[in-house]
C-alpha cells in the first residue's frame, strides 16, 4: 500500500485497509503465542491491539475525506498513516525489548508530523513540541534500562522476562515512559494540547492507539517489578485516582468539545492505570478491555465533534447548541457514544469498569470513595456534553450546512 500512496489512490488504500483488517480478524487463535517468527509474534493481548490499529487505520482514512477533497498533500498524508500503522503493528507484535523500544519511539514521528502538518491552529507547533519532548525525555531512561538488562542477562527476549528488579530507580527508568504515554496524572499535560491541535485522524489515532502503547508496555513489563510493585504501586494508584477526580472537575468547565473529550480520556486512563497497578487478574483483564473500549468510544466521539466542525467551523459548546433541531439524525449517535463514555450498559466500557472497580475495591475498600466520585462526575460531564450540544436554543449565526452523508454514518457505525 505504501507505493500506492504516491498515486492519489485514497479510496483504494482505504479499501485495502478494510480487507487487511478483516484478514487479520480471521487470524485469531486462542493459543498462548501464535505467529512467532524471529522476533515477532502475538498473543491475545497483542492481537486485540493490532486489530484495533488496523480498524482505526481505515476509519481514519474515511474520516479525513476533506484532506483528499481539497488535495491538502493527501499523498503524504496517506503515506504517514500507513507508516504509523506499520510502526504500531510492529510495536504490538514485537517480542524483543529493543525492537519494541525502537518502534515505540518511531510511532511518535508520523503522529507529530500529522499534528504539525494538518493541525488547525498555530499552537500546533507547541503541541508537537510538548508531545515530542514529554515522550523523548521519559523514554531515554528506558533505553538505558534495556542496555542494563542486556549486560546483565545477555538477552532481550520477552521470554526471559521472569527476573525480579527490586529497585525503585530501575522501576522508574523502565516505567516512566509508559506513565507519560498513558498519560498518568501530572504528566498528562501534553495530551489535551495534542488533541485540541490535531486533525481528526491525529486525534483518532492518539486516543485510539497511542495511549494504548503505554498501558500495553505496562502490562508486558510490570512482571519485572512484582516485588517493588507490591510496596510502591499504591502511591501511583492513589495519585491516579485522585487525578481522575480532579480531571473530571476540569472536564465540567470545558467549552471546547474536543478538549472535554481529551480530558475525559485522561480520566478513563487514570481508572485503567490504577486497576492495572493492583496487579491482580481482575485489574489486568479489566484494563485490557478498557483499552479496547476506550479506543473505539473516544475515537468515535472525536469523529462526531469533527463532523460538527466541518459543518459549523467551530468546536465551541456556545455555538454548537440545540443541534437536535438542525441535525436530528446525529442525536442518536451522540447519545450512544456519550452513554458509552460514561460506562452505561450495554457498552464494553461498563464491563471493563466493573472489572476495574472489583479489582480496586479488593485491593482496598477505601478506594470506594474515589471510585464513587469518578463514576458520578464522569456521568456529569458526559451528560453536560450531550445536553449542551443537542438541546437548547440553537445559535442563529449558523445559516446553512450540508446534511450528513452515508460515509459519516458508516464511520460511526463501525466505531
């Protein structure tokens, strides 16, 4: 597909991505490890995330029709998307620490170019710098840790990762980059910036897959720190739960719809991260499911905001009001995605959140306080987003708009 991106074949590439996703769906095997080659192979966790990458890949192409229409360097855009998906698939299917690190870092570059090249505001440069330096500064210690691991055990394969590093400095060297990628509260500042400045495809891949790189890395590498994890994880766990609560408060006062969704994904990742840190089975399975659920749900919400942005040229909640009067056929989709975002049944978010709540309460019943508040306030800001954008008196500066077409319904349905 990469040579095809030089020949203005936007829809051909997208259809090939669909075929690739369906092809990969049939490769599911419930064995422990499958598809092993020299240093690549996938188990069930990697399989789900690679499938998510392929799936969001063609949805990104579908959502970015405007780039193809106005010929805004569309060849370069498709090339970057294909490179990004290639890097992500190689990251998730890697079975060697250094190869994992290499593609983990390489996936940063196309994302940053997409934000810098197709973003909307001049502040996208600052957003790109934030994204780049937060991740780079935190990931250089990981490289040193990998060298240290190799000098100690003479192998970087995941199969030999049953060692035990009972050392706080090594713990932070290894995991800091994943905390930034998640993003953990206090190192989350790059995320809202990057989301607000990114084009819709950038937001979709950031929310859908890039945040999952961090949690995937933790699920893989936390086995090295079982002992110190039992002593130290509770600090990060409480920090994340408290941060989730504070960011929920921050969500309620956003006027930019994209910013609100970006902050709400920080809340979700805080819950997921704290469930992962309990190191029990409920938490692990729940966090994996939360990764998949949040990837699809958040990405769909960004698509919805972008549909409005392409019509009304604004993402402000003060202008996008009463849209049930203007575009009634999108209200159902808004309702479905917003209710999934606040973990209402029958969404996958609810199932994963129940698992995470179980794991956190079995860890300590005091977590109940934070969890109750986070669940309540995530319902509050989700309903705030829905009621403000759909109900009320619509803004009369909006004169005309084009109706929703089949492509956009298809994107939402596939999410």
